[in-house]
C-alpha cells in the first residue's frame, strides 16, 4: 500500500578504525516515494547504501525491509529481496553489449539451474528468450534501445548511466537505490534523468536517491534526509529541509 513504510533503518553505525562513518542513523522510506539522501562529501551517504545492500556489514543497528529484518546478506541476496542499486562510479561490463548487461541483471530472477543451462532444456531456452525480451523492453524504457548491440564501453556517459538503471530495474526491485546518477551530466541530460526517475516512481518503484545536485533533489523528492559527519541532522519534506539552519551550515559552513 502506498505510503506505508518499506524500509526502516534503526541506529545504523559503521566505523573504519577511528573514523565513525555512520553514527546511530535512523530513517524510514515509504512505499511509492522518491526519498533523497544528501550531505557534504564524506557525510556517510554511500556508506549507508553499502551497509544496506550487503557490501558492508554494519557495526550496529538494523534494517527492516518490506516487513522483515534485512540481515547481513550478500549483495545478490539483497537483490533477490527486492533492493537494487547503481553506483557512484559506473560499474558496467564494458566489453559486453548493452543488451547483455541488462540480461545479466535479469538473471537474479531466473529459475533454470546449472543442469538446465548445460542441457539447454526447453524450459531453459524459453526462460532465456523471456530474459532477452525483457532486457529489450527495459532498454526501450530508458530510451537507449537503438544501442542494444553496442559495447557498454562505447556508450556516451549519459547512456551508460541509463544502462545502469536498466540493469538495476531488470532485478524487479521494490526499492531502487541511485548513487549520484546525475554526476557529470549536463543540464539536458539531468532534465532527462529527472523525467526518467519520475516515470519509474509513477510505475510503482520506490526510489532512494543520493545526489549532490540539490536542485534536482529538492524538485524531485517527496522527503529528504541530510547526513553530516555520519549523523542524521534532519529528515523532512524539501521545503522544511532547505530552510533548516543545520543544513545551511553543513553545506556553507557556520
């Protein structure tokens, strides 16, 4: 149901030696919203993503996702639970085509085992055909279907970002986590990205967005959380967050 809590983080902490990257961070993301997570460089935003998606094991706290505790699973298990992500630094298979990259994302939802793949059973062939068709549909969805047979490394920067999103959507996520998707984009690409994100939300996927483009965040997100030195300093609607003195000081200095 739209509006109910999809993800709840309670007291999440992560330390790297003496550095407290996250300190007692608690926040909630509601089903059907675009939720922004912002803060200065080094505030702990990507660390939060990494703890939630299984790349790091949190040193304290917990995550509840879709009504169940999200334990310290491996990233592929987290994807099967319904959480997908992109990365701050693009992580595509450069020597594979755009279509193949999306098909790889789809394989977390496949049923065919090793023996089915080896024997090429009818069920396996049908599943592979369905994976390919869904990958084509997703490339069309992010508007790069004409680049399906191009190597990922030969795509423009903006198209590579779109391809990453298509690959993440191939896992059928309930929560799509985007780590600075507008980084390095020009104004036209950013506007197109905003339209794409808004469309994904309207089609039923909840979105968690890390982004340095504050204008994009404030214009797109339903609610925004701000981290500073690993601590959550506010979680509220954009109009309130923009006027908060702690947020102004975090970005501009006291």
